[in-house]
C-alpha cells in the first residue's frame, strides 16, 4: 500500500505536509480507566493553557485553517477535526470515549493540535490517494452525517472516500475487532519534531499494542 497526493492538491495547497504509518497486530479494547484518566488530564491542560481566543495562535490550528481557506472552505463552517475537539473542551463539554484506538487518536490530535485520521487497514481497498473532492463524492461519517466532499481534501481508496481532516468515514471505522490500522496526520507544521512522532508511536503501542514502522512523510508540493 502507498499514499499518493494528486496534482490538484499540489496546486491548491503546495505547502501541506502529511505523515502516515500502519500499526499491525493491534488489540483495540473498550475505554480503559488509565486511558480515560490521561485524556482527562490532557483536557485540564488544554483548559489551563488555551482560551477560545488563543486557540487560533496554535501552529496546528493556523496551518489547518490556512489549508482549508486555500481549498475555498470556510474553516468556521467546516472546522478541522482537532479544532472541533479543542473547542468542545474549552466550551466545557465532555469528551466521548469510544475505544482505545479512537481515544488515543483523539488524545494525540488534542496534544499536537493537528487533525488526524485512524482507519481499519483491512477495510481499505487498494492504494490510498489524497485529492480534492467533487460534487459526486459523498460518504457516511462517524458523526452520523452524510458528508458532501466538494472542495474538501479527502483520503480515498479504490472504493471512494474513507475520511478527511474534517471527519472520518464509517466504512473504515476502528472497532474492537480491528487488527491493523492506518494512522494519518494532516497538515504537519514547521517545528513539529521527530520526538512528536515517537510519542505518537509509543502512545498507540502502550494502549493498543501492535508494531509499526517509522512514520512516512509526504509533501503536497
């Protein structure tokens, strides 16, 4: 499997960078007390270090909104996924706990202020591409909504969209039956260190087990 960036993405958001890896032989579990506690601590850290105003000074938020605007999207209407999570915390709403895979992905997205996707690798058909969606591209999302993909950056396999930095699809959702998953990080910003990706790997390994190779990096332009 490989990941390709289509020319339209290269022309619209040439500054964008992405990272991805595959975790094999994972064990996804229902939410655990230890992971929930770490998530609670991360939420407390967000509340003590950020406000709804200073949120927009964060590098990951700046880079994501820059990309959305370059695609012709209003990021206040179609919020990058990590911005939605952070705003939820800052507005005093509780986080949902789903399973160890999804919860770790949300934890890391909050920690590094970046939109991320997590997909069941065995539900993916063929190679992956990042492209700009058309009016014909539609998918059923994890938020129970039907996502119209026109002008949005979407991650696709041979059957169509599997997700985006906006929201992931139901078709490749992580469950306790998942044995292998793909982790993708959208819009990596300048200054995001290799230690960040080491932390991502260690955190997934701690709560989901499995093994993975180093993250692969792709530039749009």
